[in-house]
C-alpha cells in the first residue's frame, strides 16, 4: 500500500498533467459573487469578514468561480484552456467552520464540450483510483434535460425561471409545486382592485415618507411597485394541473441510468417533447463511465443537481460506501457570461474531496 504522501504526490501529477496549468486562486475573495452565482443556500456556508471599506470577503469556499473569473479577466474567453488545482477550501455548517482539501480540473473553451466532460469524468475516476476507490457509486443528473422539459411544458412563461431556480432543491421544489396546485382552489378576492403603477408609486412614496424611510438607504418606491405588480402577475398566471403532475412525475424518476433514460424517452414521446439531444449526451457519458468503472453502479436521478446554481448541463457525483460525496462536477457553460464574458464559452470541471477520500481508505 502506498503511504499517504505518495498518494498526494500521485494526485499532484494528475493536477499538473501535460497540457494542464496548475493555478492557486487567492484565499480571500469577494463574497458577493458567491451569493449572486452560487445561491443563498451556499452563501450560508461562507466564512465571512468585513473590510474597512465595507466590502464583504470570504475565505475561499471552492475553486471554480475564482478560476473562471480570472480566465475572463485575462481576456481568454473562448480560448481552450485546462486548469488544475489542489488546495484548501473553507466552509461552515451547523457544527462550525471546517477546512478541507480539494483537487480538481476546469476545462474552459474546449472545442468539443462532450469530450471535455469525458476528460473531467476520467480525471475524477483516476483521482479516486489513486486511493484504490475502484467501484464508487455514480449518480448522474441532467440540468439541461430538465430545462428542456421545462421549455416544452405547458405553462405561463413567467413561471419557467422560478421553477428552474428551485431545481436541485427538492424540498423547495415540492413546496412550490404544492403552492401552484393549491392556487387552483384558492378563491380570488373579488373586492381586490388592480392598482396602476403610477398610483402605487405615489402611495408607496407617501407611506415611506410618513414612516421616515429614506429611499436612498433602501428600496425605492419604483422597486416596491414593480415587485407588487410582479407578484400580482404571478398570482394570476396559473400553471396547469397536468403540467404540475408532469413535473412531479419527472422529478420522481430515479434508478439504473440505462433504464431510467429509456423511461424518460418514453415519457417524452407521450408528451411529444423533443428531448433527443440531452438524452443522447447522457447516454454517451453513461457509456463513458461504464468503460471507466465497469463494476460501478451508474444511476440517474431526474431531480438531482448540485447545490451550486451555475451548473447548466450534465452533472455527476461519485460516492463512497457510506454515501459521502468523493467527487462531483459537471458542465457550467453559462457561468462564463455571468462573470463578464462577451461570448459563449463551454465549461466543465470537477472537484475531488481529498480528505474524504483519504478517510475512506483509513483502516
């Protein structure tokens, strides 16, 4: 058996493989980008500090966002680049702050995005094999597949982004779908009169002035009015009950990847949805994983997505015997433009939780 330092050395060789540039983003990062790009739930895990100028910073909680931000800032958007990393990340949970070691790769601007994801899957598999993890359980998810279902489903357009925002958060999605179903039985308030925008702005301005609020220090009356009308529009736009049932059915689908993808294809035929492109990609990467780890069980969970909101395509997790996530990642094409790229850029990457992998090996 290799001693621990030799395994870390072998993992370093993967991170620094030919054609891969190893990078080490700053430990201290502006926190705002994590709240905007990774979501509020992830934001609660940040270890924060406040600078003298009022800017909030956090200890590095992951590598993807700072690596991508640097790539865009250097004017490389669109150029094919492979980055590797290994170092500390910092997060907190109910038990307090924790320091972890992560290793991973980020492949940006690659000409063949499906090949890039295959290379990411290969990296994750090789990283685990360094620690003799030869048969991890593998879970696949399809963010792009769900977005295709959502695009085809019968519903008012105003609800599509709100349902999408809850994908991967099963409890939040369940509550939203329950609320949408209940709205069909709620009786409208017949006495409620619609308020035009200008009248509402005047009313809010008067109330804020009476209460002593300064609009310069908070939300402007126009913002309050816009939010009110947005809520009114949502309340009036009912998602059909058959669509709610379809979404519930779709997100309950889980099991052997090969069988489940066939089941989803059958469902698409019933509803006359064209899901051929995301299903073809998922079948391809499922085959790649079976070739990399023939003895591993590969499942597909239609409701699964990591708790990071920047993923856009296929996502995956490799799990230990106790269900701990040892490696995870996927495709996140839209993140580049949200960080300032003026052109679309393909992106795929993964992180390996080195401490967990080493713990799995412990006698």
